[in-house]
């Protein structure tokens, strides 16, 4: 039989057997509930286990990977437990019971996302992941979420006393911060229980598109009710449960969602079993709770961002119908333990749509941050932003929306570079090389009247550069572009720089830039000689003498990315990105703390076994600009099919219904036969080795094929066969089932069986 797209073939096949098959947008609520887990982080104190933190999670692979938040799973000051217990309900309508222990496979504390791996049974017996066949849901794509789209939360509402709940709402807004991706947060119109943090958010079509994310903790001297604190264990051994025992912060209702696309690199690295580790720890310091108190300063508004994430201009009002607004501020002494919250009011009334409930801090220790949104109409009136840090008000600022669009003087779109003899600004706009004595900035000006006072102030590493303050009287045209510069008696040192432009004492524009690297014309060479070194030993090689290569035909136990660095000041933010076969598995921004110059900065990639065949790539970025990259090929340069099969392909699921009663039929075997055999061959031999995947329907007739179906291409067609066996019903079978890049993912089927 000629192969056909899977969905079409099922339709035709079913009609010839007096049955009907159709695809539909099917949100499998029961399946999502069965894939939901309750996570308990506990601290072992001898024979006693003390609960420290709790949350929800979602199983995303049949072999036990769980997507959740980092704050209640990764060991920290506020969650100091050393064991993760996974509880599940026997049925979706029952409270969960402890079944497994898990470990952290991947985590990003900034994004507050983590992937866990089930490692053992609750009694400590180790588990072979290949023997697990857990209910799971496949991650979807969050880029398709639109305002007012229906979303559904699935998670636990209380401390394991109740079963899984579902809450329906809509996407009420999108909030942006300086982290990867345009959408940092999706706001949910309904209220999610605080303990539901880490739970799943599904689209109307049943795709897993987000992780409910909120973080509460109890601070010294704070009223415990703010974190909805619960004490239920005798943690101090005095045989009483009292105010002296550990109190578990279960949080307040919230509506913040991390889009699933921000977790893609963690999920893929977990599926492939890869770990990335920087072997150069440098001399940076880590803040603790006893360090200097976090501070928020220099708070202002901008209507838009430039390519480097800097404010286009500084504003104090917006006209009617404005659809873009960003709040900027400087911060220092922040850590991943810091709790950050933004409350927004309009004319004194709380605006939950644009507010951000308490979450973990996503930035570094010190720098400039923003939060805001675009393509969403902001309401008219006096809008006030209040920033809270660790439960205390840190700063606030107001802006008037709905004012007349007046012709006020404006500076905007600041970019930096070196000026040539013809007055042209050279460079990439935000990174300048060291060695120069002059740094210049080009900016746009509008509505500037003759005689208007304006000022330029330059800073390096947070300190005003002596002699850089320039107060001027405007003598140019009202509209156009202008240049201002800072000049030093000697070479400007490497570091983080800032320019502030004022009009009549009002901050009108500001932007940051970096000076780093050796000059290559107007550009900077910061990270020279990126390269790879493979190793067949369990010990790292001598990186200063190891021979680099971009091709490793033999199996290696570890792959090391190396690069040199020059003229980069400690404290500079930089980003390291790893890709495998063009898919990102690691993307981290951190503070540089390895000294200004050096060679062979090593970053290690390892897996549970040998490094699999594939094409590996590193990219090193400053201010979102790639400054160095290198690639290396291991083996054939492509991930093996079995590894790809765990993370790529189309999911098949559906419901099998009795055509006479219209009710789901339980206990039906849906068997998918591998491409090497037909349905007739399976009927004749009944050989289990012919089976690609098998699923059995639940009480509602729902089945899910846990192994993704591989995509066919023009050069490689993969045609499956299917068999449905059920006592009392006519058997069904089909050959030539094909999926390709145009096949919907997941495929949802409703199959009607005819009684025998």
C-alpha cells in the first residue's frame, strides 16, 4: 500500500471499516493530571525527614524527566534540603502519595526553571530509566500565545491534602525583562494557588506552553502570613508543633507564567544527558544574606528599547493609546535568593495585569534592569510602579499616560563608537576596544530650541569620570543627530561605561556600553582563539599544551571548549552559549571574574557515557553581540537517531470510543508497528520486537503513544503500521502511516470501534 500522511490514512482506513476517525483540538485533561506531580524538598536529620520546600511539577518524558521551578528544588539558603521526593496520585482524583526520589538534571536559578530526573524508588532502590513508562506531556511552543487566549493551569492546590486541580483563565498580558526571548512573563487572568508554583500551563489545544512561577520566602522580622506560612512538623524534636518549628512558605495566589520556550535548552540538555561546567571559577565573591542590603536606584521610564536592550529615551509622560512602556532601574547587592516584586496601580487602583507577583531575581549582582511591555494598550491616568525587594518597598515612580503629545525637547537612540576624520561613527554601537583616549556617542535630537541648556555626564564602573561633565547651550538645528565625546589623558581603561544626557536638568537619555578587548580597527577582539579539545580520560587534559581539533572521529569521554581573553574588566556581564546540531542546550549570562587577561578558559561538556556524535558549537557574547564562536564535529557530526528520537518527532494520542454507546473504551491496545514490518506480518508472528510503541487506553478510552514518531523526508521515508485489538470489537489495522514536517504535533485522534 502506498504510504500516506498519518492523519489522512487513518481517516480513509476508518471509513472502509464503518468506523470514523477525525482529528480535533483535544485537551487531554486526564492525561495532564496524571502527568502532574507534587514535589517535596526534605532535609535528612538522622531518621527524620524535615520538609523544607514544596511545589508542583510536570512529567515531560516517560523515563522520568520533570519540569518545574528551581527555587523549591535546587538547594539554597531558603530551601536547604538534600532530597527531592516525588508524589503522584494513583488516580487523578486522589491526593498524591510518595513514589520516587529525584535529582536535579538541569537548572537555571535566574529563570527559576529546573528539570528533575527520577533516580530511585521512595525506598532508595535505584531505577533504570528505560524501565519507566510514566504518563507524560510533551513541551509545546509558547510563541503562539496571544492576548486573551485560553490557558489552563494544572497543579496541586495544597500541601498534598487534595488532588490535582485545573484552573482556566486567559493570557492577560506579556511582560518583558532583559533575559532571552521577547516574552519573559505571561500573565494569567485567574489566581493560581501559591503551592501551585512549578505547575503546568496548557493552551486551548492542550500543549504545555508554560510553567506557573512564583516564589515566596520568610524574611527575618517579617509577618509569616505574607508567605502563607504553614507549620506541620516537629522539626526541633520537642514533641510539639509550635512557632519554634520550620515553617513552610506555601505562598499567596499569583498569576505569573514562565513561557516554555525559556526552558527548551534545559529540557534538551536533560534529554541528551549533557552537563556544561565552567572549570575557571575566578575570584568573584558571592553575596550572602549578611551582605550589604539590596538597593534600587535611578528609576525612570522609556517608551521603547534599542537592539542592546537600552532605553531609547527617558520619558515622564505618554500620549493617549500608548502601547509600549518600560520601567528602568539600577540595582546592586542582588542574588538569586532575592525576592523581587513590582506592583502597578492606575489612579490608585491596583492593576494586576501589568504587576509582577514575587519572583526570584533573574539578573546579576549589579547593573541596569527593566520590566515592561509592548503591543498592549496602557490605561490612561497616573500609573505608579512600586518595586519591592525581599518584601520591602525599595523604590517607586509615577508616569502620566493620556497627556497631549507635546513638542518637548527629546534626546534618543544613543549609540557609541569611534569617530573617523569625516565624522562617521565606527564600530558596533555598544562595545569599544581598549587603547583609545576618546569615546564618542551619537544621539538623535528633536524639538531642541536654540539656547536650551543640556549636559552630558560620563561614568566608568559606576563612578563619574573626572572632567567628563559637559554643560552646553544648544546651538544646532532643532532636529537631527549630534555627537558628544569623553576624552582622557591616557587610554580609557576596560570596564562598564555609561552616558547620561540631560535637558534643562531633566534626564533625557542614557545608555551603557563596554570597553574591552584589543583593537581591530574600530572593533574589539575580546575572546581570541576559540577552540575545542577532546579527552578520552576521566581527568581534564593540560589545556595549555593540548592540541585543539574541530573533528573527533573516535569516541571521547568529554569535550572542552577553550578560549583566550584580553582586556575585559572583572564585573563585566558576558554570555556563554552551547549548541548541539544547531539547538541551544546552554545559555548563561554571568559576571566576568577571571581577571583582565588570560589563556585557555575551559568549559567542559560531559554526558553519562561517551560524548555522542554531533556538531558542537560555542558562542561568546557581550551586550547580545557574538564576539567569538567555534565548532567541532564528533563522529558523523549528527546526534544518533535514538537520541534524536527522545527529543524530536510527533506525538500521537487519541480516544477510542464505542461507536454504539459513544463511551470511551478502557483496556484497548493501540499498537504501532515499526517501519520494517506490516500489520499482516505482526498478526502472523505476534513478535514484540516488531512493536515501535504500544499504549493502552485508560478508563476514559484515552491513549498516548509515549515514543515520538520520527519525521519522514524526501530521502528517508518512515512508514509505520498500526493495529487496534479489543475483545468484542472488530480488529483494525493500517499500513503506510507517515508523518512529516507538515503533520500537526500532537496528532489527536478520535477512533470509533464497531462491535463484533
